[in-house]
C-alpha cells in the first residue's frame, strides 16, 4: 500500500533574501541597500495614502524603522516586498488614525456604494487601461489622485495595492491580513466609486 506523500512547501525565490540574510548575520550597513531599492516605491504608496508629502515622508521613515526592528523575524515564506508593504500598510493605518486628514468615521459598505449603481464594473477600471501618455496628463492624474484620496482608508488601501502597485488579490489579502473575498468586495466598491467620480471628467473630455 502506498501512502500519499506530503507535498513539500513551495520555495520562494526572492533576490532580496540574500541581502536580508547578510543584514541579519551582522552586516547592518547593507540595510541601506534595501532602503535605496524601495524608498521611492514606498514614498509613492505613502503619498497616495496620506495625501500630504511631509506626512508621507514620515510614514516611509517609520516603515523602515519598523522593518529594521523586525527584520530578524522575517521567515522567508513570502517575498520581501510583500512583507515590506504589510509593514507599510500597518504603519499607514496607525498613522492615519492620528492624522488630521483621517475621516471622522469610516463609511459602511452600504453607504459607500454609489446610488443606482447595480451593474458590476470591469475587472480592470477604464483609467487603468489607458495609454501611459494619457495617464501622464496632469489634469487626469490629479483627478484620479483626488478621487482615490476621497476613499475611506480600507478601500483606498485595497485599490492602491491592486490597481496602482500591481499586487494580486492573494498578495493584497496577505499584506492586509484579510481574506481574498474581502479584498474583492472592497475593490469592487472602490472601483464603482472611482468610476462614478471620474465619469464627469471623461464626459467633459468627450464633449
């Protein structure tokens, strides 16, 4: 009788692992290499979440301080970038609770869904499919950023991670420590809201 073999855990390939092992083995000066690699990406993420450049800079600094503090606990079971954004998201949530930009209360899902909007939006929103040169238009970029900024934090985190940072549903769920189903629900509502907010811009552009 043959017994079923327990599948071996899938090995994660990540170029950052060697660098992390070096840092954790007594070469803390190499941490600066991680900072140089990810600081601009984290700043862009932070600006989208905070809306204020100075606050975004503080959030990036706090994120790297937390990463340095907890790097020895990294278990090499996920990509470092995913773990980094999990730290950044946690730092962001804590920072936003103290921020002057934080809403007085979070909207419920029912309040958040645009009225008279029952159809399902495309899997990828229209603006995300546009040619890069059109997205570089300052007016459009400003309109998109303003619409994203008006989202409640938990919806903004999901749409920034999925549609702007390019993480998968599974990765976003891992970063935010929520279920993939919850990611899909929040993303669906966030896209409905953004489509409603951007509708006036595109209608105006076509007129």
